């Protein structure tokens, strides 16, 4: 039944170090014809195991596909270049008074709640500085929307309200203005502008920056005997004109 236990003449290493030399591996792979078949199989299994342990292994992130280029694991990977964002100084406006004031495009409509909240928060931050603020409400005059499209060349991602310009240079939207205000950088930008004296709300427009047109009285229609009713060329589509006393701000420059 069972073969008697006998000592084999095959020399098997007691320990197999993964740092064994290739000379030892070659010696283990040599076939010994004097060994029994069972011992010879065991000998080859141990030798194969030692060979696999001795081979260097690469990390999983260096595994290559058949169609990929060879990668040198010793070379540092090249940093991934991030898409550079356009500098704020690259966008400027040339409307009257922009170089010496803050120009903000916003809306006072509550149709889109997040946009309204952002506009109100930014307007409150800008009004806290003693400088001239030119508030351009797109809900009061549609020409401001066309003006904003011309400034950003029709880029829809930059026409989201509000949009702020300081000294004629583009600063950003609500997120950028809040961030600059929290770290104190917004105050440094505003410091370059001429200071103005604080004052009460404008008595003519009540702080809305617009008043009804004197020609059509807010109807956006005028009547002439020769042409009859026609559109008023003085006011906007809402029958409003910008307040003459605070067309740029409710504050007056200091002497």
C-alpha cells in the first residue's frame, strides 16, 4: 500500500530567500536523474516558487496595456497642466466714469431666488465703501444686458449676475467678491478709487437710479399730429430714464 519512508538524496534548501541569486536558481532548475519522480516534482515546484519570488514586481499603476507606450517607473510623472483661467485684468470696460468708480451689473427681480440673493449681498458689500458705485440693474433697462454681452463677447458662463468691475477692471461675480471681501483684498482694490462723501438716499429717485420719462411720463409712447402715436426715443422699454442726480451713485465726490 504505502511506500516505505526513505531519505531522498535530493538536497532541498531549508529556506528560500526572495533575494537568492540567479546562480542558485539555475542550480535548482537542473534535473536530477537519480531522484525519484515524486521528489523531482516537489523539487521543481519549490524551484518555480523561488523563481517567482526573485523576479521584480511593478506597482499596479505601472501596468501597461498592449497599445500603450512603455513607462519608466524611475522617472517622475510629468505634472498635469491645469487649464489657465483668464486674468481679471484681461477684461476691461470703457463706459463713462468706470475708471474712477465701481460698476456692478445686477438684477432686482426675485424670479430666480439664488441670483437675487447674490445680487443683494454684493450690492450691500459695495455700498459699504465710500466710493462711487454705478449700479446697472438689468431688470430696469434691457440695454444693460446687451452691454454685458458685448463686454464678455457672448460668453454665457460670464454673464451670470452679478458682475463687478472696479476701476474699469473685471473683478468677478458673487463668489469672487465675497472671497476678496473676507480676506481684505477688496478693500485694497477699492482704496485706489477716489473717495466720496456719504449722503442720504437720492430724493429724486429714492435710490432706484431711474425716474419716469418727462416726455412720455412713463408710457413709452408719444403723440404727434403728423405721425400719431410712436415710441418714445428718450426712455427705455419701461418708460424710464436714469436719474440725473445719481446716474452713477447716490454719493457725491468729496472736494
